[in-house]
């Protein structure tokens, strides 16, 4: 795809370089929003129909109990579905801009495959995070630190998660990852890779930057309840605003102060 980075540089001054939307971009929006909506519906089904009942009964016993393979797979599926519902909407601006560039420089079958690989690689990164989160939940459950609602029963653990996330919001690593996530043009300028395999490579990199931006916030689910859908929605909306609003860095730092205060209040 020769010439793509130069065109991106020409568009860097524009607020929304992927507007106006073409027919293919509308299809991308519809498909991704449907996928996110299905993920939220599945989370609601698990919460409303007691899909976590077996794990809750284990926690109610007040003692560590071994997970079966089915339990572990259920938790992994829950985390994976949750990450799809939470993270896809915030990745939409990046996906739309990448699709626009593909449409101008690549034929239809190849560009569709490149876009698909970009999205799959992005979700693969969050699938890896889901695996780590499942392992962490298993460890906390073995230590009887989680309630039946999969929420921290230890003030010290809750305060550590809150204050750790609050401090991370002020670190340079957070600011760097947020800049890559909230600036689609700048990301593609710095990480452009041509061809179909380029979609996979850029999807992995974008996913890693998003993971670096949001991993500490995901840890807050162990404070408010992993299956507390209200808080899952609040965190999702916050991540979307942090990545899309021009004041995202200041929103991040204000949030960090609030989390630090919450953690101190919990200790008090």
C-alpha cells in the first residue's frame, strides 16, 4: 500500500478523518455494534439466570474449593465475552479509519481479510487478558478473598486495587498508551504495515496499547463485583470517553485522584 502514510499525514489535522462514512464503514459499524450487543446480552443472561451459581456456591462455603475444568472454562468465557462488550466500542474509531485506508489502497477481498485480521488480533490480546484474569480470580478464590458476588472481601485487597489503579492513571506508561489509543491517525502513522499480514500486526499492537491503557481499570471489577453489570457498564462508558474526548488525559488523571481517595476511604 504505497502512499498510505503520506495521506494519513495530510489528514492528521482533521478532527474526524474517517468522515463521511461510506457504505462499507456503515456495515462495519453495524456488525461490530451487533457483536458488542450480543456480548452484553450474554452477560445479562449469565447474571439474570444464575449462570454463575455454581461458583457462588463455592464461595459461600467459606473455604477454598477446587475448580473443575468446566468452572475454569465458564470463567474464561465470561471474561472473554465481557472484554468484547467493553472494548469493541472504544476501538471503533481506529477500525473505521483503518477500513477507510484499506478501501483506498486494496481490492475488496484482500481488504476485508486485512480488516478481519486486525479485529481478530485486537480481540486476541483481550482474550489473553481474560486468561490472566481467570487465573487471578482462581487464586483469589483459593485464598477466600472473594465474596459470592466475586467481589473482594478484604479491605486491604480492595484498597490496593483502587490505589494501584489510581496511581497508574498518573504514570507516563498510561499516558503513552492512551495517546496511541485515542489518536488513530498517529497510531497508523507510527505503526503502518502494508498488506493482509499488516492488518494482523497492527491489530496486535493496537490491542497491546489498549491493554496497557485499561488493564488496571479492569482490576476494579474485583472491587465492585465481576458480575455487577452496572459497574461493568460504568467502566465501559468511562473507557470510551477517556479514549474519544480531547480531554482524555485530564479525565484519566482526575479519575486517578478519585480512585486514590476511594482507596484511602476504604482503608479508613
